[in-house]
C-alpha cells in the first residue's frame, strides 16, 4: 500500500489542479509580475475593459482611457444617455498615476472606448488618435484640433521608441437593435454629451501593433477579425479582446484565435474587455456573462498550442515584455 501513496497523491493533485483551472476566477488567472527597479521593458497597467497604460519608462501611451464606467440600459431607447464622469476619470487617472501621456489610442468609437478619451487627452496634453469618428468625439468635447490625429489603415506613428501601427479590424457582432445603429456606421459631426449610447457609432475598429525595442505588443480590442488583415505581422504578446468570445460559434472562436494569435506568432495572451463595463473602478472587476466560456476556450487553446494566457490585475504594474525579448516586425 505504501508504494501506492505517491501515485494516489499525484492523482489527487491533478484533480485539484483541474478543479482550480475549471473555476476560471479572475484571482486564479491573474498574473502578478511587478517590474523590479532595475528592469527595463514594456510595463502594462490594466484598468478594466480595454483601458491599459503602456510605458517604457520614457514614453507612456494609453488605450481608450474609459474610466466613467457609466450604467446603461440596453432596453432604453438608444441604450440611454451617457456622458463622461469627471470624478471617475480623475480617480482612475490617479490610480494609474497618470500625469502626462504621449497619446491616447482609441480602438473604436463606441462609448466604452472613445467617450472619456478626449477628456484624458485634454488633462495630459496627449494626442487623441483614432478614426474620424473618434476625432468627432474629441471635437464635441472641444479638444483642440492640434491634439487630434486621424489615422488610416496602414499608418504608423512614432512616439519615443514606440512605432504605432494601425490595421483595420472588425467588431464583435453586437445584439440588435444596437448592432444596426452602431456597427458599420460613423460619427459625422462633433458629438456633444450627454448623448445616446447608439450615437457613439463604431467608426473604424483598429487592431494596433506597438513596435518597440523590448518587443511587439498587439492590441485587439474586440472579438472580431478580418481574414488576412494581419498577414506578415509578428507579435510577442497580445492584449486580446474576449468580450463575447464565449458566445460565438466554435468555428468563429477558432478562426478568431487563428487570425489574431496564431498568425502573429504570439506566445502570450492577456485577455481584456472581459469585465462588466459598468462596475465602478472603486470595486473589483466583475466577470461578464460569457467570461467562463471565453476562458475555457483559451484554456483549451493553451493545451493545444502552448500559448500562455493570464489576466492582468487591475491597477498593478506588470512587466509584460522585458527589454531582451525582441521580435522583428
């Protein structure tokens, strides 16, 4: 019997590990890798939805900057009225210790991406970078034109050691009636809040690549793809939009993973846009309704492909790409 004890112990350990993996709680999946004082590279600080501060110690970029986390009613006409919450924005910026930014990179122009971005740009002197629709969100909040940069697919902008590349992407299919109102449409005039949710139309959905001496970081804000759009693009790590991923048909899940992760050769995936977007940032992030299904799919892909995936903890600095991890574009 004694010789069976190690075997039984090993089996129990595997069963327990499987049980923990199946839990898919944010706490169990979170990565905690704070940078040491002498380490250099890309440090990412996540703040829910697709808001992430990315810095190399010299230059800082912010994706979207959605801090208001407004409550909304999908059943209300047009999704209800929303506006930037200045108190929430200043508190969110303080939590990230943001005082100066080179650019706010807006992934598309829905309210949970573009609504707060001009306010953050105004407070930090940053460029507001995105589509013409995003520019009109900025104009509606009277952001000076000199701080607005409209980009087109294939454009590349340089900020410090970063080269920011813009590729046309695709948004996850929203439910009706918001899909008809907000997808494939643009904001054609300055948008002044308060405004209906469906006034924040998609514009262009971007996949953004940050090329840097430390490595290439791909930012994919929504669980959609354009076939072949990233052909030839190489990335070391990906901030991967997983909101709605678990609700997609299996074939679409696999195609999304193939087009965004496998095509680029990334070895590390960090899910974003997995949380309930109306939960105030003063509280812990709450997983969205399809979180478990999305994480189960990524767990399966991890087993098949060896690509790791972890969640980024809220408001904690993580050294995502140390300086020596370089992949050529």
